[in-house]
């Protein structure tokens, strides 16, 4: 079947999926079978190569640092300075630097939702076996949950925000239809969005667990869906359900990569992320989602992150490179991440975003620590340590590894969150989303546009820019939407 470009539907302004299919009912591209709708789902509902979701967002958190040196020339640090400085007009500034086409995050996610919804609406009446249809529907429900989850965590306050409740906090429009009629969607509440996410996850889990079919890692599987559910319930602070889904995923896939033997037989065969990483449950998207090189050589791993690693932590050696002096003529940064660059070893690794087994251990540990904290349950603390020590035993030099033992709940929670930061840095938007659910603390970025200028920009605690602005073009097209509170004026250095 020829590729069905749903984006063309939008561009042509057709009023509905039904009308689109009717107009092309006599051609060979009309989807009729479950396989046809599966092809539509994969080409228009999955975030594949060349789909840029939010490559600009890696500059928001405290894992990234700006460097300057003699080789940094135009455009240098200025390209992404608007994002790095948390400027309220960051999209305009990126566009002025020629990168506006990579800021259409809102539009990309809703375009993917459209592809998912069209597939879901057509599968029930398609030609095929019940198993074919239900497996594809399971994938589609999981994808729809994921896209709504990403949108609501970019453009709305966290579910656990301390100043409001999710039933009163503006979220994002829920999109569950393939109908393209000119209906102005309003913002659902954060609670309504999460209710839809969990409903879709329930459907996905039911259908994918029913068959437990092994699929390629660029497609959603049963354990991957349980991982997403554990993440969602962690954000919702539903600790029991977070643990339930983490355990369900681990029952199907619990393998961790052992960093003590990472270089054997050769490093090219053991990428840190991507399809060929043995921990990966689902891989998707562009490498440029997680690397700074497309925007210049000025931003890389922060010392703030680097100093959280112990000396015997093998991730410090394998995933981060201290740039030697002789390389400074080519690369001004002090610390370079190797995590995502490892996916360039072969074309098969290029899907750089991924959901990994390691996250399951971290989700499970944090949820158990929260139960320990609220209930004083020593058994919960033991389960948390079981997960943390399992993960760390695969990351710390075996000659000097020492298992963590029980600590007061607050201390154990701090240790767990630092471990999460070390393990998941430069993957998806984990750190940024975690900072949001940790209460949106104040963080600082040091901006060095040249070798003699140092400027400190501060994101204040609960700063408005912890919630991304809805793009102006989206608001102009849909007057029913309301903008998020914005930082007033340009953010100035301290």
C-alpha cells in the first residue's frame, strides 16, 4: 500500500477522515484491510525518523551547559540561547536563527494523534483477523496515551502541582477523533487528560497482554505499554499502580546491560540507547532529539550533572567523555555525552529515543520509597533498595560496588532521584519532567556567548516557563485556546 500522508489531509483542509476516504474510494491507496490500517498507523501514527518532536527542549534542564572557546563561531551559542535562557519568545528566537521548522512540537503531536485516530476508527470494520485488529488497536491506544502525556507535560502544570488540583488546572485539548471538521477544541483539564491517558492505557494493556506478541522494537509491545503506564502513575503519585505496572513489565523483560562488560566484544555492538541496546523495549524518533550538534558545538553535559557520578560509576566513563586539550581546537566543550552518539555506529541504531528496562527499576524504587515515607513500611524500603541495588550492580565497577542499605525515607528518596538523573540523562525529557514534578525548583544556566562574557540566567522556583507557551500560530488558528501565563518581558541575566 502506498504511504498515506495524513499531513496532506490537513494541508488540503478536507473536512473529515470519512470524506477523505470516500473521495479516494476507487484508488489502490484506500485502506481496507487490517494490514492497510497497520501501514497507516506506522507511517502516520508512529514517530519515525525525520519526525522532530521537541529537539529544542534538551536545553531546558540542568543537565546541559554552555561552553565557549576560540572555535565557537557564528552561529555559536546564540542559536539556542532563547531556549537555554528560558526566554518567553524562545520559538521566535529559534525561527530567527533558521530553526523554526523544528519548533512545531504542538503540531507534530496532534498530527500523530490524527494518524492514530484514523487507524483506530478504521480497524474494527477492516478485513482481517481479530488478533490482527486487536494488536494494532493496542499499539494505537498506547501511542495515543503517550502523545497526550507528552503534550500535557509540556504545555500544562504537573499533575501533582501544589498550588492547584488537576481538575482545575488547564491542560491540553484531548484528540480522540479522526474528524478534521473545523471545530475549535478547548483545553481540557489536566485531570481529564490523565483520565483519557489511563483509559487508553487500560485498553492497550488489555489488548497487548492478551496476545503478548513479540514485535520489532520500533513498535509498541505489551511490556513497553506497562512501562509507560508505570511512568504515568508515577507522575500521578499512584504508587501502587506504578509498582503494579513496573512489575508486570519486568515479568516479561528484566534484562539490564552490564557496564562491567560493556566493551565486549566491541563497543560498536553495545550502544547505550537504541534498538540494539538489550534493555530497550521501544525505540523511536530522531537522534537530533537528544544531541546538540545540529545547533552548533556550544552546549553539552553540565558539570552539575557530571559531579553527581561516583568515581567508580562506569556510566561516567562510558556515557560521558572528558574532551582532551588537543581536541579543543575542534570542540570547545569540556564534557561530551556519548550516549546518543553511540547510535550512529550503524543505521540500525538510529532510533535514538527509547524506553528502557532501567526505568522500570527506577519507577518501582521511587514508588516504594514513597510508600515507605508515608506509611513507615520497612518492607517497602527493602523493595526499593532491591531495585536500586540491582540497577547499580550493573552500573558500578564490580570490584568496588557496595549495596546501599536502608536510610531515612527523605534521604533514600534523594538518592533514588539522583540515581534516576544519572541513569536517564539525555533521554526523552525525563530530567525536565522530573524537575516539574519535584516542585519546579530554581535552577541556573551560565551563558557564555564568547570567551570573555559570562551571564547567569535563573529559572526561579515555580517560574512560568516551567510550562511551555502555546505557539502563537496555534492560538491564531484556534481562538478557543487560552495561553499559559508567561514570563513578563525578556529574561535578563543576574
